[in-house]
């Protein structure tokens, strides 16, 4: 069914008179609009799209299925006017909306913060969305393969990150989903280290976490390399454990499976190897128009995996003073079980 029709049905089934969408990713998902200023008002029967004069032409080309309104003044004032014209006195708004939006509507309307309206639709990817995600994966993989020979002793983390970002952009990524992580040696013990001027040294584990983009959709992946040098044995053992955890979690995934059980599959393996204290984060997260979205693959997650979901599997082990390993793949739940979208090899590469 058409996305706008689905959201109208949700407005009705959640007993709302109207729903105001302010999250730009959600607006894009529902209308096709790619600009940076918009509000979307959905009633049980209609949809009204508001943007400012800069986007008049773009809205005309991109927005489908809505009445497009380009007010002279503030968008929210025009939303209020439209609501009064429709004789709507109560409405839902997104749980993560800015306070200014609440403030601008609270006099005159009964308001209800609602979670998971558009997000519940975005959870299951359509064929076209999966195609774009695959392209985002491909661009990221090609960019990495291109710069990988440059990951060697003597180069700085920052220069690797910079070259990778450039390669992503050259392959058509309009946006870089998050700051690329290149963390080596002791820095690799921090799961979210930012690239520094540190040079790669013999014996360093080098964690590279990056993502691509295509048509607004993101990809997210991590590979860890090892530089020939001291202390190889321990580091190889850590790598081997994380790789087994990654494979075990992927095997556990499937339609109808609890996300928490997928996390457990990775976590138990790491615990059994004696590294349980060094895996502090969840095993994965959904990826789509946002780099982190539902489902959450963690022990406390209540999510149940369904066909069409796309998420990461990214167990890691981080040991202060030694370094860290993370191996992150993207997985899609297909008709016949989980499909790994990431194609880059993941056996340990010693460089
Ligand atoms: Zn990542
Ligand atoms: Zn991730």
C-alpha cells in the first residue's frame, strides 16, 4: 500500500484526528521530499505538506499525494490555520519533535506525543529501499577496497579516514552517514574513538568503521586489520572470537526470532572465550534512512525480527592497553532467512 495511505490508516487506528510529522527523514519517507524545511500534517483522509519559499519548486517536483502549501511566514502558524480550517482541535505529534513545535501548538490544541508512527512503517524495507541499501553497501565496499592498500605502518589514522571519505564521495555518496572511525593500537580499545594524528605501528589492531549512502539510504560496516608486530597471538585470538560471534549472531537471525536472542548468540561466544567483560555495547541496530534505527539487537531489546528488516551485526571486544576488534556486517531478513549484504571478506588480514 501507498505510504501516505498507510499513515492515514495509522492516524485513524490510533484514534488521532491528525498527526504532525516534523522529522525530515519521516517526511522524506512519506512524501519523497529531500529538502531541509518541511512539516507534514496527516489527517485520516488528507495530507498537507508545508515548506518555505526556497523549496517551492523542489516540492512541486518531489512531493506526491499531498496538498503543497508554501506560506509567507512561519510554517507552524500556517499549520495552526489549516487545523482550524479543518476544525481539528486535537492532534498527535512525534515523540522526538523539537520543544518549539510543542510550544507553538499547545495553546489552542490538545496534543499527544506519539511514538513509532512512521517508524513502524520504516521498519520493514520495501524492495526499492533494499536496492538502495545494497548500492550504499557496494559504494562503501568499493571505497574501502580502494584505500585498503594504504593501511600500513607509518600513516596516521586521520589520513586513512580522509582518504576513505574522499573515495566514498567519489563513488556518489551525497552524504557520509557518520564520522569515519579509524582507531589503531590502544585507541582501538575505545569503540567510538575519533581518528587522531597517531601513526599506525607494528602490532596494531586497526578498527575501521564507515558507511556509504545511496538515495538517502545508508550502509554501516566495520573491518579490523592487524599490523605485523608484537603480541600477535593474543590479538589473533581476540579476532577469532569476534569473528565466531559475528557468524553465530548471523546464523541466529531470522523472521520471528527475538532480537535479544541474536545478541545472546554473539555474547555467549565472547563470554565463553573469557572476553565477556570487554563487549560493552549491543550487537547491532537497524539501518535505513537513519544510521541507527529500529530494530535494536541487544539484550534489553523487545524487538522481534521480521522479513524486510535490515540491521547490523557488530560484536566487538575492546581491551584497554591491548586494542580492539569489531566486525560489522549488514543483514537483511529475506524470505528464505537472513541474507548478508556485506560482501567484504572477514577473515583476518595481517598487513
Ligand atoms: Zn559501524
Ligand atoms: Zn553500526
